């Protein structure tokens, strides 16, 4: 019996993806996914739209004659928190979030506010440096979205200030560039505690992206486990079989549940597709029941 793939790390236009939440869910069906987690950066604004899109697909299926069309994927409410640890940007994915809880949403908005202050300062620096990026213009250009550096790059490209997205990150707004402004972030430990407080399942996202040594990664995992980290992304776009094997061993060693996803952003990440990443990603649906079991009953 063939197992359907899942994807537990995706983004929509509510942060820095190019598919709306509804488009993402329809695309997930076309891709044959049995489950998809929407994990936008520091926001849950797209969750309701994604769930409604799945409901609409179910209604359409009931009104249509039986067919061999792909099953409708389960939508898992999620979020991706940006945190900082020893000068590194560390991401914590939360699955099965309590997205209707007003206290939870209020705290997420605080995270987003820190990003707003950073973005306003970057606009000032860019404008002073000869790249007139107006914050209000940026917001109007990308409405109802958590603005990230990807939006800055797209905006400057469309205005003709740069010749490519890559140029923006290499010369202007990359981590070591003159117009980059870091934003105040919580620690990954606080991120884990926050997610657990509201019944979500905290996952260390794409651990190999942080360029840590084995000992450094183990030290981070050891400290996060003390705070209640539940899982680690063993499966991720671009990982080789040896990478997945290594992370599987770490997951077993630290008692963490394996998770994974493509980190799909639509056209913002060229060649990276939903469910399959760069062509070789496969996240088995057998990972989902243990992760679901970790969530508190109110979030199921």
C-alpha cells in the first residue's frame, strides 16, 4: 500500500510565500498530499482561509460524481517563530497551534510588531543610502502580509533599484550588508515555552541550515529539550540521505519526534516544489499521528 506524502512546513502570502492560503491548499490537493501545515512567519492570519478552502473542496467533492481526483489534504494550523541563539537566527515551527486563542494571537502580534519596527528602520537606511523604499508604499504593495526581507528585495527589483533578488541579499539587506537591521527576537527556548503554553507542538526547523558543528547542535538540542522541545525536522528540502540519517539518529538520541517539510514559498524559492522540495523530498504520513498526540486535546 502506497503512503501519501505530507508537508509540515509551508508559507503563504500572509508571510513571504506567493500562494494565498486557499491557493496553497488547492495546490496541496493537486500534489497528492494527505496533510499540509501552514506555518507562516510569526502569524496565524492565513489559518482560517486555509481551513475554509479545505471545507470548500469537500463541498465540491460531495456535489461532483465520484472520480479518481486526489484526496483533500488535512490542514494543520501552524506557525514559524523567528528566534535568536548566540547570534544565529533559529526557527521554531509550532504545529497544531491554538489559532483562535486571543492571548496566543496577541503574543504573535507582538513578534510581528518587532518586525515592523525593524522594517521601518531598514526603509530609512535604504532611503538615506540612495534606495528610496517608503514603508507605507511597501505596505500598500504587499497588503495583509508580514513584511520580510524577501518583500524588500521584490519591491526594489520592481522599482528598478536592483537587477536581481540575489543582488539585494548580496549587497544590501543580507545579514552582513550595510542596510540590514536585526530585529529584537526571543530565544528559541522562550519560543518553545510559548508554544507549549498554548498546547502546540514545538519543532526545531531545518537544523542543518544553522551551520552548527555536531557538538553545537547537540548542545542546542540538549538545552531545548529541557524546555520541552517535541520534535526536529529530519526531512527537509535539499537534505541528502546522509543528512536525514544523521538527524534521525539525533532525534532518537534526544527522544524527539521526527518532522519535516519543504519550506515551500511558491515562486520565491526557484525549483522548490510543495511536498517534494528540490525533487527528492518525501515526508511520510506515518510521522503525523505521534505529532498529533503531543498536541493538547483542544487543538486537535
